[in-house]
């Protein structure tokens, strides 16, 4: 069988940079004139690059959701070579060792914008690389190392 591209176009969360989330500076001892609205915050992001096989482009971003303790991983302007049984992993370090991974589920499509829920206990400082992993052939197709927003 041949592998065909699957394009998805989900509405994904977008966040402001961490530096903008706090709002304008307020003089010491003064209260802001109006409350700072809660906003989604882009906690970390990084561009995709080819890992071991194929092609890759787009951006991975961890977004903290406004008014909640939940976080999501978004893949935007994303494209990767298609393959069988592609998974979205979070792995420690540079992503070259996938032994200690967190599996976020099957890749929804090899092209397009998509979003994945992050477990509440995931430490994105430790598991800081997103890897698109092919379980069928035990090979990484793409990786994006996340840097603080």
C-alpha cells in the first residue's frame, strides 16, 4: 500500500510570549488601572527539523491555557514525511534518545495545524524535545527542541 498525505486543520490554542503575559509594568505600590486579562501563554516553542528520515517543517509550541492549569502542545504550519504508525513523543534532552519518552498519541495528520493535551505532570524543562516517531521502523522523522518563550 502507498502512504498518502493526511492534512488536518484544527483550531489550535495561540499564546502570547511569557514576557507579554504579565501586562504593562506597574509602579511600585500602585495597582493597575484595570485588571490584566488572563491570556494563553506560549511557554516554550521550537522549529521542526528533519531527524533521521524524510522532510519536516513547522513549529511546536507548548501553550498554557488561560484560567486553567492545563497545557497543550500545538503543531503549526506543520509538515512531515508520511509513514506508518507515526507518534508524537516528548523526550528529554536533544531528542536523540527516545527511551524515556512520553507518548502524546498518534500523529493526527502529517500536514496541518494540530493540538495535543499534555499530562499535568510533564516537566517541559526535562522533556523538552518533540519527536515524531515511527514505531513501525523505530526511527525518528522529525524533532523540535523547545526553548522557553
